[in-house]
C-alpha cells in the first residue's frame, strides 16, 4: 500500500535526548539522506546528521533502521536519537520534511498504521493509550494487559464462537427439504449461544473496568459545617476546597483525584445538603445530589459536637450499590458518642484539623477500593465503546434466543451475524474510518 512517510518527535519535550520516528516507504531513503548510509537493521549506530540540501552538519546521534515488516508499525521505520534542544530538533525535522514523500505525523498516526497493518487490534491500541496515560499501579496493570491483547483475544474468541453457531444455523438452510437436519443443527448451536449471552451479560455487569479507569467515586456528605471540606483538604493534603465557618460556603461539587493504595479515587466534596435559601445554593444542592447518586462510597461526616450520630444517613440519595460509612469528625472538641451497632464496622472517629484517625481511615478506604477493583481476572469492558459493542451484541443474542424455536434459519442467522458485527467493532475487525478517528485522536503526536 503506497502511502506517504510520516515523522514526528516521539519523546517528551524538554529532555536531553529527543527521539524522532519515521514510518513509511521513504523512511530508509530519508535515513540514508541524513546519515549518509543505512545502518544495520535493528542495531543502534552512531551517525553524523547532515542537511541533505546544504550538507551542513546538524547534530550527532544514534540512528536505527527497522525494515518492514518487523517494525512497530509494520512499515519501514527509522529512529533518530538526537540532542533534545529545540533548535536541533527543529533543524532535523526541517531537513526531513524537505525530502520527497515526507510529512509530519498526525496524532496517533504511528499506532493507527500499526493497527491498519495488523500489528495490534483496536482494543490493544486503546490499552496503549491508557498505558501512556496511566496514573496509578492498577491502571498501569490493566492498560498493559489490554495493550497486549487481553480484551481483543477474548472478544475474538467470542466472535469465533458466534460464527460457528451461525454456520450451524445456516447449514439448516440448505437442508430445508429434509425436515430433521435444520432442527438438529439449530439445536447444536443453542447451548453455545446461551453460554455466550451469559458471558456478555457478566462482562457488562462487571463495573471494575470503569472503576479502574475512572476511579472509585467517594463522596463526602453531611450537614453544613460538619467538616467535609476540611476532611477533603486533609485527605488530599493540599488546599482544594474552601473551608469556612459560615454554613453553605461549598456551593458546588469539588473533585480531587487521589491515588489510594495504587488505585485511582475521585473524592467529592458536596455542598451542604440542607434546605436551600438562595438560587445559587439550590443549584449546588441539586448537583451535589446528582453526583452523590454516582458514588461508590458515601462518607457521611457527622459533627461530634452536635451529639450522637444519626441512626441512618439522612438526605444522601446515593445509588443502590453505594456503601455508606460514618465519620464522626471534630473528635478533638467533643467526646465521640458510641456508634450505633448499625455502623459498628463502618464508623471512624476523626479530627480533620488535627489529623487524628486519618491514617486508619485512609487504610480502610484503600482496602475498600482494592476489594471492589481486584478480581481473579482483569476486567474486560473498560471503555464506554466496549460496553456499547457488547450490549448491542447481547441485544441481538437475546432476540435470537427468544425466537430460537420460531424464527427462520435466515432470521436467526442474521441476528447472530449482527451480534458478531457488534463484537467485531470492539477489536476493529469490523470498523469504519470515523471509529478509527475517535480511537486514535486520543494519542499525542509521535505515538
Ligand atoms: P463543611 O461545611 O462540612 O465543608 O465544613 P468545613 O470543612 O468548612 O468546616 C467547618 C468548620 O469546622 C471550619 O471552621 C473548620 O475549621 C472546622 N473543623 C472541621 N473539622 C474540624 C475538626 O476535626 N476539629 C475542629 N476543631 N474543627 C474542625
Ligand atoms: Zn465545605
């Protein structure tokens, strides 16, 4: 496939060394033009780089040559490791782009070419994007698994099973005169389709992938002045929320991302939940309620100077799956009333301003997130795109299963085919250009 050759800086900016990558049919020629020769394949060799137009010396560095197909993109590739100064990089790039057939790479274009040349599937490309962006240990591990084909392999296995089932159902079409054959082949395809629908359903209900990528959402809730903002600041160990003696200062939802025991956590400080007096405050309360509704864990902050803790969390419309813990705050000011048995294992005595009890709380939070996130296997459907494909596939399987005894072979096979297509879009086995644009736009230039 004849296409232009792309080049870009692939290292971060500002380092002592810059890496320029080239990919495409003219990569070898360009390398020869700048270095005077083509280095031995896959070996780093010292090179003096010259501007081919003026023969002016530009820099000295390392040159690498990866002839197709044994390269990251599957095309001819070259890599130049040069001094990282802005002027050096600009001069080398200018010399490269003056050569015929060369142009700057677009964001994600190297990875996109790797995908188009079959070096990786779409889910692996996304895993790679996540790996580059990973902030915590658990995100890094999940992204690495996906970058090396964890999701892609599973989805392809599912798709192969579907295609086999489809072939069995379609076999019945050719034998429609002989009454028994279609029923037999259809019956053979039934159990695997049931099993597949079950696996898809289980993967869709597994929220660990989203938890790892987006982080567990932990909401601080409680009456005004209970100390939510102070706790948020103490947990985040930096000033992110406004702490004030006036009730109702925290009008909006403040969020801060934390790394808790290697897991990403988003901590929310919500507006004091109480009857609103002003319009702005009412809006803050509405948003706070909506955001608490998405929380995995609600920490109800109780002001210990107000007396005994409530029996149950009032006014905290968290989702059904959300856990609720009680934090009796301001322990430095008042004796903490005995927690009701309902709270026993899930109540903590803290003082946001002195730091008392925070170490225990943080340890418990880390364990909570770890228990939610960890499982025997890496979660499958990490992104909304994966979930959409899987749930569309499941929809077709459910239709097929509901009509298993009544639908014609043609209609049954068609539902299975649509399910296989929906799965194929997850790995990019079945894809469209605009889908590729969406996936690869996330990458930076040089990747
Ligand atoms: P919020 O409305 O729930 O966010 O409460 P704030 O975090 O704004 O705190 C209200 C007031 O209580 C502030 O003056 C804080 O300094 C004070 N406060 C918060 N936590 C503690 C604590 O553990 N001990 C003491 N003595 N004061 C606290
Ligand atoms: Zn506050």
